[in-house]
């Protein structure tokens, strides 16, 4: 059995996924804490379940980065800010195929 991934490790994995989705864009610290804050409690308490939910959860993070980047670029900016992350959170939550509300981490 693998060692349990720490909270810090889970956070870094999600940051990596967000960055993959965002591509070459930078993000403000507040934007990143907003993205992470949406699932902070769940990340703290997920424990051993992380190993079975990691790929799906990281994919959500990657999608968040991509949508945030798209929103910033559509406004002519190369830096993701809080409003871009909030747009992405709303867009993913409204997804009728697989809304973020049914993400197994939440």
C-alpha cells in the first residue's frame, strides 16, 4: 500500500493541474487561493480516498485552469485573476454532462 498523500501534496497536485490547464498564463495569488478554496475542506479530509480520486480531481483542476485562462484571454489579459476563476467555477458547476457538484471529492 502506498503512503497516504499529504494535504500539501494534494494541494501541489491540484496546482500543477491548474497550471497545465492555464498553459503559459500566470495567475495571481488570490486567483489560486480562490480556486483551491472551493475545495479546501474536502482536500483536508479526503485522506486515503485521494488515491482513487486523484486523477478525476486533477482533471477538474486542469479544466478550471483552462476555463480561467480562456476568460482572461477573452478580456485581453495574460494574467488570471479572481474573476476568471469565479467564471470557471460557475461554468464547471453548470456543466450538464458532469457538473463539479458531483465530483467525488466534494
